[in-house]
C-alpha cells in the first residue's frame, strides 16, 4: 500500500489497485502473453491459497517521491523480447504516471517464460 498526502487529505493506493491498473494496461501490449506464474514451492503454495490471478507477478513500491515496479511476464513465442519489454515499460510508465500523478523512476520487467499460441 502506498500513502499519498494531498491538499484533499490522505490517499491510500492498495496493491489490488496497482495490480488492476497494470494488468489492464498490459493486455494491450504487443507480445504480452500473460503474467508469469512463477516457480518454486513458496509460489506454488501461494497460488493454491490465492487462486490464479498471479498477484505476486506485479509489485509496486515507493522510491522516494517516485514509484518503482517489478513485473514478471510471459511473452508470445517468436516475438522480439527487446521490443516487447520496451513497449511494456513505456505503456506502464505512462499508465502509472497518469493514474497516480507520481513520477515513475524504474520499471523492471522480468520475462519468465514464452508461450506458444494454441
């Protein structure tokens, strides 16, 4: 959760809010195939408890007066990963800055897998 103090009072932005904003923006990005499911025992247990929304795939934190985000994704098979990541970084930066009014300092995109279209 990120708290902002404005002239109107305190605003709290929840992890669910950031998950919704970012995942909706990702849907229109070239080469994006889905949020990564992650790996390991810890993630497997969380997935069973939380369901299939992959909330651990998106993390947003306050970095001074700016925001930073970590996003774990899968990309479409046979796409240019560099172009996909560049598109995602630009889209997410714009979306977060418009949604919050805060500068976005850093966006880390981790490509955890590739998915073939079926």
